[in-house]
């Protein structure tokens, strides 16, 4: 009598069939969650980049600007110090001369930046050397294909709160 080890053909077919059924159930559920995952990640990335800009402004005792371009669904972070263009170009909200570009980010597909409003209602934010934003702070709002929204609110002291809306942006709740 021989000692045999391994799987029979029937056992192998049964395992493959169970895996196929599990995959058929799991993949559509995952795909339906993908827009919400992308929205959450995009909001988290913007929050991290705003914190990065604030920290860099404090560390370098300079001005770091963020420009939000809703039409192109992107934002740019740069040192707004007038480098290469003379002091008259410092703090002009334009990435010019040889000012250092920190980041230029395009948001992922199916995530739309539909609002970015800071002091004076403009889509731009700048931190000074003390880490304070210009004016009274402001907000950035994002939406996905499922009409779910996430937003960031920046206080006049530079604190960032993340918010969520499940009704298309009519009501907002802070995220813990």
C-alpha cells in the first residue's frame, strides 16, 4: 500500500468553484466603494499638503502659497518669495521667476473640486512665517460620482478640520 498525498481533482475543482463565487460577489461591491475611497484619499492628500505648506512656511519663516484651480481640478504649492523676479514680485500669488515649486497635484478621476474659497472669496491660500493663513481661512470642497462630498475647513489660526456630506453638500459634519 502506498501513502499518497496531495489533492484529488474533485477537491481542486471544488476550491476553484468556491473562489469564483466569492470573487463574483466581492468585486462588484469593491468597485461600488472605489469612488468613495478615492474621495476620502483625495481629501486626506489635500489636508496633508496644506499641513506641509504650513510647516514649510514656519520652518523657512517665509510665504508658502497654494493655488486651487477648479477648472483644471488641480492645485499648486510654491514658495511665494519673489525669487528671480525681485522683491516686488514677492507675495503676488503667481509662481514666477525662480520661486520654488513644492507640488503640483491633479485630483484623481471621478473626484471633482467644486469649491475653493478663502479670504475674499478667492481660490488661494498662503501661510506666513508664523504658520498663519491669509485672512480668515477658508474651505475646499470635493465631490465624487456618487454625489458624496468631503471638505476641508481652514481656520484663521491654520487649524484644519475635515468634513463630510452625504446629501450632495447641503449639510456638513466634522469627521472624527
